[in-house]
C-alpha cells in the first residue's frame, strides 16, 4: 500500500474519486486507511501549525528557512521530522532549490479531507 494518496489531475474530481461525505456513505477499508493517515498527521499541534503556515504562505509555497524560526519552540531536526510526516501523508510536497526546500500544499488531498467531512446543510 502506498504511503501517499494519488493526486488527481482535476482537483474538482477528488471527492468523487475517493469517497462521498461520511454523512452519505460509509468508507471502505482502503479509503479509510489512506484518509486516517492524513488525519493522523494533522493530530499533532506542530504539524497542524506547519500546514497552516504552508497553506497560507504568499505565493502558495514557503521556504523551510521560514519555518524553522522562533515561532516553534522545537529544534530544526524536529521541524524536519514533522514536515516529513506531512509529506508522507500526502498533505504537502517539497522541492529542493539549492540548499533550501520549498513546501507547498497538495490542494487536491486537502480538498478530499474537506469533502469527506462535509455536513448536510439541512
């Protein structure tokens, strides 16, 4: 089983490709395993804050050098570990440019999580 979910070319198709909202249909075992990996990655406050910084970054990406500052009360290697967990869960992607890595969200997978938890409006 892959550690990352497949990112579709068309993010609008993401929810349909995985699953309906949990209020409409129950998940199969494989989808539940993949989605649980993403939710588990978000279960840590530092990772949730890192994801928030990455998704809200101007220009859609942020340098790791901007994530290892004083905002987090942990060491650089700890930040790297948390970024690795987010990357393996399929929530972020990184690209090395020289000595720095730039991170950006995997929007399709974030939309998939949001669609899964969509509640009826009635």
